[in-house]
C-alpha cells in the first residue's frame, strides 16, 4: 500500500482524468468510414496490422473513443472512424486500495494511464463463462466504455474481498466508494 500523499494524489488524478476529455458524444460529423485499426484483448492498438508503439499516440486516440451499441469509433468534429475492439478498449493494469474519507476506495490505473475509482458511477461487473466457469471482470471507465480487469488485478481484488454466506453458497464481495460488487460465487 502506498503512502498517504501518494494515495491522495491518485484520487486527485482520478477526478482530473474525468474532466478535460473531448466532448465526442456531442460531435456528429457527416463523414463516417471504417479504418483498419484494432484494439486486442491486452489493450494493444494496431493500425494496418502493425502495433502502435507510441504510447502518447494511443493515449490521444483513447480520448476520442466512442461506443455506439457494439461498434467503436474514433470521433473528431469532422469524421467518425469505426475501429475493431476484441474485448474492451481499455485494460485495468493496477489497483490501489485507498482508505479514508469515510469510505474505502479502489483506484484503478488503465493501460492508457487513466485513473478510475470504482463506485456507483464506475461499477465493477464480472461475466462468467457458462461452459468453463471462467470469470471475465470489467470496470466501467466512462460513458459506455469499459476496461477489462487484468488477471493479476482481479486476483488482488479476490484477495481483498470478503466472503458472504448466501443460502447454501457464498459469494465474494468487494467494496469501493460505498458500493459492494460481487466478484463471484463459491
């Protein structure tokens, strides 16, 4: 666990990350097209089959990302370009547990250096594969965009979770910013 000053800085970054994003949902450009760009399961961006190596460029693209139904677009005031996303456009690569101010908080860092506090506005959800029973956890980042929670981060959440008996079974719950999220059933 980080020092208090570092944790406060993380919370401030999370607040700041939500502000200052371009208003892509307000832009309705006439030009719409498909582009050969893809985001893979690990959150790596590819253009015409080649990985985009410049992290700053990926971060910039991530700020103009919009989802409509199952389609993802890069949007500017003059054009709207459909891209392919394998699982989710972001990956939650780190989590910090921040205690204080009356409620414990989980502060996630994504692969594009965004900080998100799980809570009512940013819920955690877990889909379970019916055949394998394997969980796939997500964090709501903004609008209707999600981050896939990486395996190591999910294991950290499971370690921090509390077990709650429910009938004949139990479930794992984790709290953040006054909200409980179910991670799975035991």
